[in-house]
C-alpha cells in the first residue's frame, strides 16, 4: 500500500471506520479493531470530530487509550489528529508507534512507517526553521542595540563639540576685543568704546516674543549659548518646554520653544 497524505484526515478516519465496520460481518471470529470502533468512547470521539470539536475528540480518544483492556485504534486516530490538525509531530510519532506495537498484525504497517517517516521530516524541518529564526532575531536585537549605542555616543560627541566651539568663539571675541582696545589706546584722543553690561547683552540675544524656532542641527546647548550666552543654562529651556521635548538630546527643526528670561 502506498497511501497519500490528504488534507482532510477527518474524512480518512471516518472512512476507515466505516470500512472496518462494514467488513466485520465477513470475517470469522471477533475482529479486534471492529470491537474497538464499537466502543462508546470511540463513537463519542468520532461524533466530536464530525462536529469539528478537535480538542473534544482528543480528550475522548486519550481516555480511550487508558481503558482496560487497552485498545490500539485510539492511538491511530490520535496520531492522525496530532499530525494533521495540531502539527504536534512528537505526539503523532508516539501514537503511530504505539498503534504498531499494540496491533502488529495490522495491514496498515507500510502506511504507518511512511507516516512516521514523514512526521519525523516535518518535525526536523520545523525545528530547524525555528532555530534559524531565533538566531536571526537574536542577531537583529544585538545589531539594534549596537546602533543605539553608536547614536548615543555620536550625540554626546556632537554636544561636546558644540560646547567646545562656543568656548573657542568666546575666546576669539575676547582676543578681538583686546586687540581693538590696544589699537584704540595707541591713537591719542580716542576713548575706548564702553561695552554694554552682561544683562543688556543677554536681553539683546533673547527673542522679542519669547519664542525660538529650532534650526537644523540645533541642540539645547547651542540654543542656550545663543540666547543666554551660556551653554550651561540649557536646562532652563528644557524645563520650560518639557511638554514638547521628549528627549533633551533630540530637537525637531522648526519646533517652537519658549525661551524664559533668566
């Protein structure tokens, strides 16, 4: 016999049952499988299958395997359900094997050996696929974490670079101012131009409407340097805009920020 594994195993189980029952009257003496199929527990399981209640059928078939005297046919039907409906190939292999052990004279031997072989292949394929998917998922998670760390490191470097740039600009301004004063001092009759107080310089930098539109590559440190003249005051801006800024290291271009006077 060279059976084909069809999609509708419910049909196979029921058809096999009918054939066994119909042939039972033609053989001499009791037929073991016919007797097992007539068992009320087995009949109930087949009714559950007809209704589409797969779990209910499994429950009754499992109870049938524990009855005394032990029956072989429930193992075959259980194996078929586990194989085709549940894709639980380990249980399917177990019940196919139990059926063969308990019913060695069965004419289904060739078919059962093929079913067991196919179930083993299906289990191996499924296990290999899952293992590959798990390994791929783990690698992607590691790559993602590595990229996050790189982005965080680059943001920190950018902030430090902007702070250093601001310090260099301030040093340059002081140097230019000192040079200008030295030149003026060398010219008789010219008084050095007085510098405005720090508070007036700060007010001059503050936006008139108290708002600031974020530009490309702006950070809270660079904005604090621009409007307050001090990068360390970035937290003032952050506190005033907590409802708009989820991450103090990330600003959106054209975002409007409130700049409090300080």
